[in-house]
C-alpha cells in the first residue's frame, strides 16, 4: 500500500470529509498518529472510548475471549451475553435487552418494538411516532426517518412513514401532535449531534405523564448521553423518571461494535420469536466487552468521577465563555458539553489538531466536548490552554 490517505480516498465511497491524520495507536487519553505525533483526545471516537485507550483489564478480557469463542449466532446461549444483559437491566431499570451491532440498529429495533406494541393493542398498522426537530438517531432508513434534520433525509426519501416532528422542550408542540394513533414518542435525553441540548425537567416529566395516561411508549435514545457521560449511568436517571424503551451504543462496548435496545414492563413482552433478529447481535466477543465495561465502571466509580471532573470542565468552559466575545453559549452536563460560537468552528478544530488536541463539532458553530470519561482535571487544563490559543 502506497499511502494510507491516498489509498483510502481512492477506494472508500465518499461519505466523509476526513481530517488528514492517520491514527496509529492510543494510550490512556492520548492518541498517536503514524508519525508519532501525540494528541490529547477530547472526542473519544465520538463518545465511544469511555475508558480511554489500552485499559489492561478490558484488553485482556477480550484477548481471552478471542481464543475461547468469538461467535455463536443467536440460535444458542452463551455466558457473556447473558451476563451483559443482566448488567444492562440492573443499571438501567429495564427488564429485557436485544443486542445490536450499532446505534442505528438499536433505534430500528426500538421503533419496531413500538410498532409491535401498538399492533398487539389495536390490531392495526396506523401507529404514529412523534420525534423531535434537530434530533439525531442514525443513518439507516428507519432511524433516519425519526432524525429531525431534513438535510440528511432529502435524497433518500421515501423513508418510513407515520412520523411527526415536534420541537424539543416544547410540550405544547408535542401535545398538538398526539392522537389515538400515537404509539411512541422518541427523543435523546440530551441531544448530541443537534448541538448539546438537555431535556428540561418539566418537559420530560410532562411527557412521561402523558405517555402513562395514553399508553404511549416513551423511547429515550441514550446512545450518546448514556453510559455515565452525563454524570448518571443513564441521563434520564437525573430526572427520576423511567422510559419504556431505551437505546444504547457508543460507549456500551467502549470500542467494539455493540448496541442494544432495552424495554421495561409491558413493552418488554411485546415481541415474539421471529419478530426481530441479528446474526452477530450480542455475540460473546462484544458482550465480554460490555460486561467488562460495567464491571470497571462500578469498581472505579466512573460515574462519580464524571460528576466531579465534569463540574470542573463546566467551570473552565464558563471562564472561557466569560473571557471571549466569540462564544455565545455554553451547555451540557458531565462530560458532554458544548460551546457555541458566533461563527463556524472548523478553523478552531484544525488549529487545535496542529497543537495536539482533538475536538469535534456538533453543527457548524458548536464545539462538542465528549472526552474519555477517565480524564483528570489536568487534562481539562491542558485542553483549555490549547483551545484558548486556537480561538484567536
Ligand atoms: C451516534 C448516534 C446514533 C447512531 O449510532 P451509530 O452507531 O452511528 O449507528 C444514534 N443516536 C444517537 C443519539 C447518536 O449519538
């Protein structure tokens, strides 16, 4: 192979604008490129690598499982997937789990489950799902149908039907769409790609109440904000409410491709054998990772650590905001925060890369901070020092 970038650009279908950096390996919260240049990582592979790079306990568990058994299909049982499902249910308050290979598949499954629940109840196929403007739920055609960003949808219509869009945190806009055919309401507890917007407490509690009254399923997409990132294991736990269905992925396996949808109560019993499937879904390899992730989270009190270092990050970003005229807003919780600028942030992101810092955007004007959950205060200081330099 001549050159990695040339070869990739010549052979990948062109769906991404990539940065001209070839990443080679990682260590802790740092990444290294093929020339040995070191980067402080405040993106974590888009909110995936919660434990950082090279966690020995995690790596050893995966290496052992590779030698033992990688894959079985779902026609048989295996220990790692049973254990991973138990741990997800214990941590989330859900009753049953279905494992997928990605976030978008988790959302697809959640939508199918909601449709199945409605069909069981009414015997008709005219159930409607309410989703939010500016949301992001994935790129396959079902999850894209509930993604409230027309620019991602336009060329790929017709998408799944029966979807209506309300405004996030606007309870009246949701109410005005509800009718006897409403089968589910789906949103991200904290919107990620859309720009780091948290659900208001009054909004999420009111939605829960409406869903209870009308037997509508509340689906919370915790793919980005879940797994400790908000300072709670799952972001909805901050509000004292419980959804009927959750979706999870990204940090669930901390680097191996795994996601899930999980359901509680009656929703957990709605599907029957034959309704859904996945050849790889929840194989022993990825579920060893999931189990290990939960084990390490508990042992090292990762969630408590996120609360503490997240508060520190909040303080530091507030300081930056107060010092700079170009920052118009600062939002977020735990280690999922955003700074909104009065201009596109592409140049800041590129300048930061030159200075050895990886940050990403969420929309044109917003820098999104989703570092590994194991960062320390000193890494926050290192990040803000570089960012300051790159903002001017
Ligand atoms: C990333 C993301 C998805 C899609 O996950 P993939 O693994 O990329 O398919 C869905 N919902 C939310 C909230 C996400 O952040």
